[in-house]
C-alpha cells in the first residue's frame, strides 16, 4: 500500500504526535512517519518518537525566539527532504515558519490549533476563548502560511464551554478532540495521496 511519508515538528509534550503515531501503529493511518524534529533539546516529543522507533532529531533553532534562524530553517528543509517527507505536520511547534519551509513544501504543511480559527490565533487560545466569554470553542487543522495560525482551514471540532470550566479543564477537553481530529485529517490526506490526488 502506498503510504504518505510524513514529518512531525514539535516543541513540547507531543500528545498530538503520539495520537498520530498510534494511528499509524494501529493501521488507521496509511502514513509512514519518517522523522520527528524538535527545536527543544529535551522535549518529550523526541522521547515519544524514540518510543515508537521513529527517527528523530533536535534542530538548534539559532538566536531568535519565535522563528528559526534562516540557516536552521534551510537545515530543516534538508532534513525533511532527506527523509523523503511529503507532508509536514506541526504538533505544538512554537516557531513561525518562513519561506525556506513554505517554498519547499507548498500546501504540504499543516498545523493544529486549540481554537475555532479565525477566532483566537496565538498563544493559549483556550484561555482567550474563556476570557472572551465564548460558549463554544474547539480546535482547527489548517494549512500553514507565513501568518500565525492563519492558512486555509481543513477541519474543525467544537467543544462546549461549561459554566464551571477552568483553563485546565477546557484545555484538556480540547486536547481530546485534537487527538481525534488530527489523525482523522491526516488519514484523509493519506487517502488522497494513495489516489495521487494530494
Ligand atoms: C496543541 O494544543 C496544539 O493545538 C497547539 O499546541 C499544542 C501541542 O500539544 N498547536 P502537544 O505537544 O501535541 O501535546
């Protein structure tokens, strides 16, 4: 079976990466996890990659805080291309990607964000939704462009905000939805890849 070669980028705990890798292991996802990359040396996402036997690497990000040093982004492109990656899934990657990556993988980089975009881009989106008094929030998978949490929306899941929700309780409900939505979207892209239609 033709499997979509994917790369996963993350900076943190990697629960979405785990959901994707479990989807592959259980046969629900016709993907081949080629590489997991983190800009954080001791990020748990790299341990998860090791646990699943997926090649993984730390990418020194350089001197900026919210983006990769241009040389580092070029290096990332080389690593992903070298691994034969055709779809890049951002899973809690805390740096904004720029031309080297977006030109190398046009319409081939997706992200998951914990709000119903276009509402509440940026950090701690679930807290933003609570503070705004929303009744419903959720999560979004979207294509990545040069703006933060911005490109074309692929799919969303809604979470009702309960009267007694705390930021923590709301975030954990949204994460449960993320762990269903992200693998489901990637499964759909795998299907399109198999039909040579990605
Ligand atoms: C997720 O909530 C995702 O929406 C956001 O970053 C978080 C990553 O969580 N982009 P994890 O590292 O996958 O647990």
